[in-house]
C-alpha cells in the first residue's frame, strides 16, 4: 500500500504539533514508519488520505463498539448540534444518560460526567482520598489510568511504549503517595498494605488490563483484592474505561461477579465523543461538590453533543445486549485463527483474551503482569504489525495495547485478517 500523502501530512503536522500527534501512541514510534492519516471511516473500515481501505481493530481505542459512523449515534449528534453546542447550564439529557448508565451497571447510584478517562480516574482518586481522609493509593505496574500526575508511575500504554513510565514533571511529593504493586500478585499487595497500615485511600486497577496488552486477573487475585479492601477500609476503584460497556452491560463487575466501590468510565460511554464518568454508591458520591466538599468541575462536562452520542450508544447496547456475545464470539474466532497460523509457523507466542479484548505477545512465557508482557519480542512485533498493515489490517501500533473489536467486523474480515497473518514471514 502507498502512504505518500499520510507521510506528507505527518511532516506538516510535526512543524506545529509536538511529534506531529496529539496523543503519543499515534506516532508509530514503537513500530517505526509514519502514521496513517485517516480521512473517514464507516463500519469496520478506515479510509485513509491515500485512498487505502483498512480493516480497523482499534475502533478509536475502544469507543466505537458498533463500528464507525454508526447511524443512530451520528443522527443523535447532528440533531443535537443544530440546537446549540454548549451551554454551561444543566440539560435534561444528562439525567437521561445518567439514569440509563445507573440502570445498566450494578452497584452504583450516582454518576458524574467528565470529558475523558483521565479526568474520570483523577477525580475518582480525589474522591476516594476526600472520603477516607487518607493520602496513598496503590496502582499496578503496567496499568494506565490516564495521564494525570499520580498515575504516571510505572504506567502502561503509551507511557511505557515511549520509555517514560515515570514521567519527568511528576513531583516526588506526588510520586510518594502512589504505591506500586504487580498485577496478579496478591501477596505483594498484602505486604504493601501492611507496610502502610491506615494510610491507603484506594487501590485502583484495570479489572481486565488492556494497557500492557490484555491481561486477565486470576480469580484468587481479584477476589482477594476485594476482601482485603473491605477488611482494611480501602476503596477498590475499578478503572472500567476499557471494560465498561464492552465486557457486558455491567462491565467487569458483572463479568467477574464482584463489586467495586468506585467505577471509572470512558470510551464506549461517549460513543466516540469526549466523555468520561465516575460513579459509586450515593453515600460516597455525596462527598462531591456541590453536595459535599470534594471539588470537581468542567466547563464542557455533560456537553449536549457528547451526551447525545453516549445516550444513543448506550441505548443501542441496552436494547441489544446480544452484541456483547457476538463480539466475544468474533474475538474467539480471531483468537483460534491466529493460534492455528502461529502454531504452524512454530513461533513463540501467547494470546491473551477476555471477551472482546485480545492481544498477541511474541514470548514463550505466560503473560500475567507487566514484567512478562515486557519480555515480548519487539522485533517480531514490528514485522507482524507492518506485515499486517501492508495488507490493509490496522492493528494497535504497540504490543502494550489491547485490540478492540467492533461489531461491524464480519467473519469475512476476520478470515482476511487471519489469511494476512498466514502470509507473513515472521
Ligand atoms: N484508563 C484506562 C484503562 C485507559 O485505557 C485509558 C485510555 N486508554 C484511560 C484511563 C485514559 O482515558 P483518556 O485517554 O480518555 O484520558
């Protein structure tokens, strides 16, 4: 495929935008080459500036669970836009989306809308600190909770792809309140809690991790965290920015059969517009301003276009819960297809999958945490990524990312993708 125009646009962008992109992973640094500039998209397909058609496996990193330019979402946004784009005053649609989200997700009474997953996680931690009166939090190496200061400590996703999991600019004062544990290591967490008895406000976790590739928690680990938090008066925060409204109506809580104390959302809840949210029981949420003293705000929070997109998206999922099953089946089909091809090639690999989250790691060790994920062979990954891209398959441009399937993908698209892998010399 030819990417001349994309390369030219990238050069222009670099003159006025740092690195030419507004979010680092887009720059293709981990895999080399110039990023592709999108012109438009429909269903499962991207159409780039050079006229290439690509099968999309990232769906805007998750939000577009029903495919690009999904009619009910587009229609809702267009109709809303004609009536004004922002008021900074309450609108009825915010209550509609809040009621729908609260009805779909177990264990929450109230939800506050923000503009991104970063804001959701940052605000959830502030609320947890305000509610418990404690300062420290525990996060897991390789988990990514957005780019606010407290979380850029051994962070996953782009932060690790670009070699800055601990970003310059985060003060030591902030860093000291973020304690680090390893995913799937309950004993490590218990030791940390013991060493910081009475000082920990919250444990924040991606309940199925997607930012060091896809990593599934063991039952013992995730249920053990719940038990530990309950015993010690620590709030358990599930960062469901990826898992929320993707693993099922009730997200990871439903899929794992357990409750968290505060939930963070992003991606699907905004249907492709900038929306994040955090939610909890009424008693905890009552600590938020203006009801309580924990401050949190946003000029564009609850923006009517964003609410219209979110409401259209969640309404579709609420009315058609079979979508989750369909997506999980397609992901399983891809998994089995990749497995057959890679077995035939005799190459060391692991495929991790949970529902419609999946990732391929070129290592012979099981990938259960950040350290095992980091052992993946990046040279093989690069060949894999570019080999697939040359055949019109757009995969995440880093091994530290999960794929996000969308339901517009057909089995024929999946067969094309599996055949593309088969043709590669890895
Ligand atoms: N939490 C998780 C689990 C995420 O995957 C992401 C983004 N990929 C975020 C938080 C941050 O969301 P945003 O990029 O919308 O700020």
